[in-house]
């Protein structure tokens, strides 16, 4: 049986387009210091460190070497993870595995991205196979737009549905002191007036590029109870991967085999049969408005073709039955390596009752997901018990 | 001591120094047996071939040695059509650096995921059409081959709408 493991502390930087005042190591240090302060710990109390980053964005072969004094890794047991959009959840899940296995008691998980320092879209294009896909891809945007067009065709969601998601995210972000894009007055009309980056995806349908870091402290049961009045207990974790080529699952976004597999696995482990009823809050990795709509289906929040209705009825807004991304989500903040871990940190804050103005009252069970382009999906369930 | 002499940046708060660095690297990838045969056929005969999985009967393009679903060997080569159906499409307006050339790719350009008749999986390729109103999932397209072919996917110039 795995040991019971809880998240006892979190730390985030104020995410923004460009942190030109500090370097990568200093960015990491900000998040790590905040997480350690939150737990009342020093680096010497940490048994092991898990680090996540997408190094092609910054152009460092071993960013962990360059930043080791930022993440406190000198001489400690440590590993680094690079799984695309899921870096942050993979890193958190790895930390969970090490604690749940009983190998270490107190683990620091750290993830970061300083997108302003490199060429994000060019780096993302290298995800594609050079013989078959790279020539046509246009970073995350073009590749995503192709998938979105299939989903729009199959589901019947409209541009207005997508725009409502954009408004929900950027307004929710105003309650999150760490969020990058905070747009309190954004309207559906403004979203619909923003230009197409790649049809059907408009500028305000897509996530920003952010600089930011995130850190978590995880601990086994006895330690966790000492370190936090209410740890966010990790109830279940799952990771799943797709086939190699973008066209192997032509329904990609409409179907998302990896996300269906990962979410069904964590639901089953927690006895969740109706996620909208059983979960109190979800922090999901939605790179674009259409992705959030598709994920409502793939995460079982609604029946096929009903995602537009879900946002029309306000089910996923702050006052709805299942608030999705009270933090503003990826549409408000995308520091890629850190983004999925931010989902876990925000879900943990909700469970710990420390989410401030974005708190979902009485949240007891939360879902956090990571989504790595066409490859990985991760899912975690956090709870009060 | 004046304020200026204490602070080399001139006494007022400056943004942190930024240091530019340019990476220019060439890579060369081995195509492997299956892609080599596919691209030879495309170059020499203007024909498009996939491979069938004997387990699930899927015809894979790109051709590959293993079916991920059956976790078994593929092997039988099957010719597929140069016509197919759009399963996803876009017109890209956002300028970005093309990692194949290091140059900014001209926009707008149409690109789609296309399932050729006879194939089970779909292929990325360019579309001739750049008006999103004329494109759509389910529309039929046909490959336009280049007269001079080099053995790459760009031996197909783009796909043209049939309807």
C-alpha cells in the first residue's frame, strides 16, 4: 500500500510576460523560498528535490546545473523532468511516488519557465516529426487550431461559447494575485473582435506566454499533519500517453484518448462517478478556449456536444456547481514548465482553504490536470481527507 | 561621493542587463526503413503507400514498423489514394520562425490534417486555399505533386479542394 501523502505548502512567483529584473535561478528561488516559508521549513529539512522545465525554450542543455542554487539541489537526491505541457504535473507526480513509496518523507517539487528568454513557438514546432509534421506546424497555435476545427465541427460549439470561456478565465484571474493576464472588464464582444491567429482560434482564445515558477512541498502523513493544519491529500494520480503522430487519432481534441484514460483512472480510484456532482473545483490545463470546452467532454463534465451548454448555464463559473479554473487557468498564465504544477498548487490551495479571493467555499475534492500537446495527459485528485 | 559614481548604471533604477545569444545548428535525421521506402515511391513514382497492421487492419500513414494499439509488427504495404478528406484545418496568420529553414514563414497559409482514401490515420499537409470560409472539415481534397521531386513530403506541393 502506498503511504498517504499531502501537499503542505505552495509557492508561486507573480507570473508576467517578462521578468527582466531577475534571471532563471532567481525566478526559481522566489517560488522555492515562498513554498519553504509557507511550510515553515528550511532547505536542510528537504529530503529530495524534483525539478521540471522545458529546456528547449530557454536553450539550456542542463538548466538544473545552471540553477542548482535556486532549487537547493546541491548534494541532495534529485531528478529532473521534461514532458512538455505536463512537466509540472509529471514533476509533482514523481514527488508523490517518492513519498508514497516511503523512500523520502519531505520532498520539494519545483518547476519553471522563462519564456521571454527564448523562442517558444519555434521550440514547440520541434515537437513534430521533422519528416512528417514539422514542415506544416506553426508552433502550438497552428497545431492547436487544426485540432480545434475538428472539435468545432463535431460538437457544434460556437465562437460565442469560446469567448465566454475567455471572459471567465481572465475575470477569474483578477482574484489571483499571481495571475499574468487579469482583465476585469473583458467582454465576449472584445474576444470576438480580436484577430484570428489561426482560424478558428482568435488572439483572446489563446493563452499568453509567461515567465514564472512554482514550488510544492509534499510530505508523508505524520510529517504533513505537523506541517499544515489542513494538508491537501493526494488521493489519486494518473499519467497517459498518445500515439506518435498527430494524425493517428484524427479526432484528437474531440476525443483526447490520453485525457480520457488518465481522468477515468483517477475517478475510479476515488469512486467518482459524476465529476460535476462529486468534485468541488477543477484546475485544468486548457491552452485555449476550445480546449477547455473539449475537456469538459473528455473529463466527463458533460455529454458529447454539451460543453457549450455547460458554459451557457454557468456551471463552470465561480458561482456554478463545478468552478473550473478559479485561478484564471492557462488562458491567464502560461509559463509552460510551471503551468501544470500551478494547477496542482491552485487545487491544493482550494483544499487547504488558502485560496483567498478565489476560494471555492468548503472545497473538499479537487481535480488538477496537465496536458502536453498531443502526447501526455496527467491527472491528480486532491482532497481534505 | 555623488549618486552617479556609486551606481554604474547612472543612479536610477535600470532594468536588468540582458545578453543576446544566437543558436544556429544543423541537424540531420535518419528516416528509417519505412519512411525511406515511402519517400522513394513518392519521388520516383508519385505514389503514396501505407502499411497495414495484421492485427487491427489499420492502414498507417506515416508507415511504421509497430502498431501502437496492437503492440505488434506491421508489414504489408498498401497503396492509398492521392485524394482524401479534411479532418481538421486552419489558416495560419501568426508569423513565426520556421525551424526547417530558420526563416519567417510567409502567412497566411492553409494547413490541414487529411485522411487519404484507403488510410486509417491522417497526414499533415498544406492547403492551396487560404480562405477559411471555403475550407471545412469533411471537404474533399487531392494532392498536387511537384514535377521535380526530391523524396520529401514536400514532393506534394499542397492539397487542392475538389468540391
